C-alpha cells in the first residue's frame, strides 16, 4: 500500500470531434510531465468533446482510444482515466475507462445522462458504480453530471478518493466549485474534478477550475481558467486521522439504492 498517491490533473482544450488529433495532443502533453505520477486524470469525452454525434464518433469497447490509453499507461508506468464514446450491443455509452499500468482496465458507464443537452436521447445510462482498488487506495470514478446527485456518490464503501471527469460549462462554474467541495466534505474523502477549457463545436465555453479538495473541503491544488498540468500528492494519513478523530461517517444514513 502506498501511503501517498500522486494524481496528475490534465486540464486541456479539446479538438472538436477529432479523436486521433486529441490522442496525439495528450501524448505530447504526457511527454512534458516532470517527475513520477500514479494516476493521470483526463476530462470527460477527452477524444471528442461533449458531442451527441455518437453514430459518427463511437468506438467499440476495444477501439483505438482504449488501446491508446493502455499503451500510454504502460509507457508512463501509471494509471490513466477519462471517458470516451463507446458503441456496444447497438447502444451508445459515455464510458469511463480506468486503465492500470499493466494494461488491464475497469470501466464505468455514466449513470446520470445530462437531459438539458438531451444526452439521455443518445446515450444509455449505466446502473453500476465502480470502486477501483489501486495501490492500496479505493477510488470511485464518476462523470460530470453525476456530481449533482449526492446519493450516487455516497461513501458506503469507505473509498479514499472520489473523481469526476467533466465537460462542465463556464455558465455553471459556481455549481462545479461548490459541489466538488461538498462531495469531499460529506464523504470525508479526497474529491478530484478534472474539467476542460476552451469552446466546443456548439460554442459552449469551458473554463476548467479543475481542483482537488481534501476530506475537510480544503482545496489542495491550483484552480486555473487556462490549460495546465498539475500533480497533487494525496495523503492516506490525512484521511485516516481525520476519520478517526471526527468519525462523521459512522453517523451516515443507511439506505439501499434500487
């Protein structure tokens, strides 16, 4: 078990609906990393931007983007996570991959599809949450609109890190900042949010504000409007000492999702 976990946030512009160009873009960004990292976190739909053009853009589960993630994870000896558009059994999914350094992976399909953008009319919602066990850390990766629904992220497994990959627009930045902090506080876990910047093909603007909050809701990373790459070190001792001292999770409500 690692007592510290290094997570690298990659806040970037995305090239609209051009998967090969985005993969090349991120490969070049990875080459600029200084030092080692355990996990690289990319935005939601990092190969295309938040597009409803799934018929044109979707890949099979074992398509080029997953294979690219596997190759990069092996090359940099770290895990990589982010979501892409997937076609499977005649349905489309906004699917997050969590690729381990050895090339194995786990996946999570976005539970809460964004009805305001009619994502629900294109993509099939997932119904299972994912907890990844990685280097002695329990990580719960979710996607964008999931952030608004605290029941789905409720920390019933005593996970250590909650991750949201996103294309969250500028107009709702206050909600993004507020909800990331709230999810950290209520779940007594680190909460990591990685968002994109720039404009998409629908002229929606994104200003990033990618950030990491600790179990008390303190921001422990920079928060910028522009592109950046930042590695933040998470401490297992910080989690365990505060949970032991405060014991808030012992008083959480008990319920079963159906």
